[in-house]
C-alpha cells in the first residue's frame, strides 16, 4: 500500500532517542510523538493510567478555586448542555463498500480542485510524502477517527482510522487541514481556534460527497455522528463542572464521595476530574468546543470564497466569538439531531463547480 508509515524506520528513530543520554526539547518531543504513534497503531502496548488515590484527589480538590468556572466559556457550555440534554443518538454505521487509500486521496484531491483550489498545493505537498500518511482498519487502542502528529514545520505524520469510504474521505480532509495550518503558521495563532479549519472543511466535504453522488442517507449519518460527538463533549464537560461544584457546595455529596471513593472513582470519572482540578481543562479540549460553535456559524453563513479570510481573522485574534451565534448553533443541532423526522433532514449548500 502506498500510503503507509515505515514502521521499522520509526522504531529505529525511537530506539535511537531512547538510548541517547542527552535530549533537547525537540528530541523529547520526537520521542513522545514516535511513542504515541506506535502505541496508537498497537505496535507498543498502551500504558495503563495510574489510579488516583483518595488522598491525592481530595488534596487537589482542597486547592481548587471555583472562580475558574466564572467565565463566559463555561457559562456557554452549561447553557448548551441544558439545551442538548434530551438529545440521544444510537446508530450503526451504514454498510458501504470500502475504498482504497488511493481512491480516498483521489476524492480528497478533487474536493480541493473544485471547492478549495487556493489550498490545493498544500494538499499536494502532503500527499507527495506518502510514507507520512497511514490508513488503518479495525480496532485501535485509542478510539479516534484520525490524528495528526506534528514534530516541526517540515515534519508531520497523519493517521486515518478507517471505517468506510465517506468517513475516510471526511477525516482525511480534516487532518489535511492540520498539516496545511502548519505550513501557514497557524500554530503561532490563538490555540483555542486551532480546530476551526479542520472542522469547517470536514463539514464542507460532506456537502461535496452528496454533490458527487454518494448516498445522501450515508452522508447524513456521518454528519449526525460528527455533530453528536461535539454535543457529547459539551455535556461531559458540564457534568464534570456539576460534580466539582457539588463537592464544594453539597456536604452530603462530598461525604458520599469520600466514603465511597473506590466506587465513585469509576462512576463519576474522578481520575479525569482530578486532572481538571489540578491543571484545568487542556486547551485542546476547550478548542474543540469553541471550534465547533464558531465553526458551525462560519460553515452556515460564510461564502466559500471568504472562509479562509475569516479563519485567519479568528486564528490571529482579529475576530472573537460573539454570544449571539449560540442560538443559531442550537437550532442547527436540533435540526440535525432532533426528532426522528428531523434526523433525515440535511441542509444543502451550493458547491462551486
């Protein structure tokens, strides 16, 4: 297969780094990324997370400042979680013939040619190094659709966790935008908007797949799955916020967690909450939610030929998220994921020929 990592070369690079007695910051980053790559494809075993003890948990809890949640972002998350509380989605993927990586790349190239021509050369540059792109099938150690590993400006790797044709095409577009952003210097911009290009163009790729003849219901399935993923992230964060606040405000709940820590640790996901109490939410987690909200607004209301300009304005700080867009996001989510009748509806957008 043309698009596949040279595993032995990666293992040799990692082995060399592990044997080195003196590593600089870049070498440590390489070591971490190569280890992550080999873990993600099952070559290396995934390390089991260390269980957080009750004493550790309640020590960081005692040092946490609830004012951390007093921001417009967390108020937005709480509002959206309430609006999305009754939304549920339980669907199996449609049966679709798998397409080869070459076929997936070909459709992605055509998407750029027809719909994102100004950035076609960035995509060509990425696929010109096929050993940096890896398509895999089956269960992985980490349940993700795709991942881009960035070492430096000229060094990247892409992993696509294959499911079916439309999924693989959309995720390849998503990951290609991370590589494109690297070349454009987006990493020097505001981290909270780093997912914007990938999310917006992933959604646009779904419109394109319908346009070129892929079955509408299959494309609608993937659109629902994509939107629901972000709904789940929002609800999970809101639930964690509620648990943390109850630990401070509800003495009965505090005592129940303290006395039944072993059971509560799994029931409430206290290991993850421990990380929030200790260092707050990672920027990547917050970025996913902000990019979903802002990205959906841009996707729905910005002409295709102006999207890159709007993206740059957000990423480099000239634009900020406006609270007024929230209601439109709620309407869109309800249209895509609302009642059974609405689940079969899809918003159609013009595709530049």
